[in-house]
């Protein structure tokens, strides 16, 4: 019985945490140091930017994110981040080594999420990263939703 009550309390706490979350769109654009003559993956300083973003994701600050087609107003990527406040979101963006090196420029906008089929999911790696450029795939099939991530 205690186990069941504990599970219910944990689920309620997670639901409250998800409802009280503040969401922000973090958009990256080429910065002043971006060199158009060099391919994306060869830009100096991009590796430290990716490591920083990966660390935010591992620590559940980035809900989801990814690259944007090059024709889209020169945007490089968009991230949905979850923090306590706009100030905290802006601090996270300003601490990015890519932003500090002016390789990328970050824009943070508050986002009032009014509908979503995603549920709060914690994603921590089971073991440390061996290769910092290692990619991950997520497979989640939700029978209650038309949205399936593979």
C-alpha cells in the first residue's frame, strides 16, 4: 500500500512540475564569427557549442531541438527549453560557448504552450559519453497520441 501511495505522490509531483514549467524557444542564427565559406560541420568552435547544448539536454533543460532548413531565414536550429524564468533561459543562452565566441547568435522567446501530446520524460544517459559526437535516437510510441517519435 505504501508503494502505491508513493507512486501516486510521485506522479502528482511530476504533473505539478510539468504544469508549472516555463517554456522558451531558443533559436540560433549565424553570429559575427560565422564563416559562410566554411561548411557547417567545419566551423571553428562548433564542437564546444554542441557539447554545451548536449549537456543542457542531458540535464533536461532542452525538451527537444534540432536543425532548421537553411532557407528558413538563416536559422541554424531551434530548441524548446524549460526553465524557471525568462532570465534563466537568457543566462543559459549567454553561457553557450558558441554565443560567447560570436559563432552563433541566440534569441530567446517565451512560449505559452497551450496544447501538447508530449509528457514529462526524464532522459539521463545510462553510461557516460565515449564519443562527444555520438548521436542518439529516441523511440517512443504513445497509443493515446497521433505523435510518434522514432
